[in-house]
């Protein structure tokens, strides 16, 4: 029986000592790890090696990591974790707004980093297995969701979604008109309590509305239920709950 291919992780980090210890720790935990020290090298490696996960430092010598994150997200849905020496909530929200799936502040725990990588990849594997037993696509109004392909379209026009944007949309769309609190959505999509930042959901809902709704300020599909959370609406409701 052939061995299963190791998951490939791309680390874009210019501090050699940090890149080396991340590589060593992830390698011991069974991953194939490739490290690159510049934004240019990392961008080229994305196309050459097709990683399963990306760890990206936002302070690179030749590139703004936030902009590189956005560039990667425009082309790829690969889960992406940002590393930063800055700890402000503004930077965290900005990074998530650019399409990152996770964010860690230096210095960080290597065991927590591995746990987060494992959690993201485990969820993707679980969703992939579950989708093999389900219909390939889901349609809600003008929105079509390709479960296996991790793609979505509005009026048959494909839109670019990160892995976490897709998973959040799919979870809501699979439970139409059911209201979820922010903490319930974090548990359902991220799946581990360590993340725990409810502002993350606000950022992702806003990004999804910008991509899905004809008028993001008056959403038809992704509705806010004030004081409770969010739901995927299938009816033309009054606008006073937005």
C-alpha cells in the first residue's frame, strides 16, 4: 500500500532562526516544509509547489505581507496563517480582512502553532470526506456552491473565496434561516476554542457580503439578527433586521 503524501507547508519568513525552528518543529510532526525568505520567492513557490498550508510573516524585506496575503488569496484558497511582531487588534482584523485564515503574534508557542495548523488541515480533510458522501453542489437563490471544488458563484459568475470564507458560507447556507451566534460560528468553522475572537466573524461576514450581495449595505442572504448573530436568509424579508 502506498504511503499517503505528506501535507506540504510553505513558510515565508525572512528571519532564518525563526524559519528554521518552525521547519524543524513541523517536520517532526510529519509535514513537508519549504521555507523562503522573501515575498518574491514565496510568490513563485506558490505556483511551483502548490502547498496545503501557508505560514506568512507580514514583515518581509521586499514585500508587505498583507499585500502578499491579498495577492495569494486572489488566486488560491489555501489556508493561510499570518505571523506578526505587532499585537494590535487592528493588525489582526486587517490581516483577516485581507483573507488570512488565522493570525499569531511573535513570540509564539511552537506547540500552539502546530495545533493550529493541524486544526485547519483536519477540518479541510473532514469536510472533504463528508462532501464525498453528499451532493456536489448546493444552490440558494442566485448563489451556487460547489462543495468539492471549494468554489461559489453568484448568477453563474464565480467569486474568489478563501478557505474560511467558503466554509463559513457553506455552513450558513446548509442551515438556511437558522440563526447562529458568533461563538457558534467560530466553533463550527474554526473548530477550536483557542482562536476565540468574535470580531473575526464580523470581518468574514462583511467580506462575504461584499462578494455575494447586490447591495452589501442591505444584504438579502447574509442577515444580521441583532443581539443574536447571523443567518442565511432564503426569503425576501423586511430590511429592519439588517
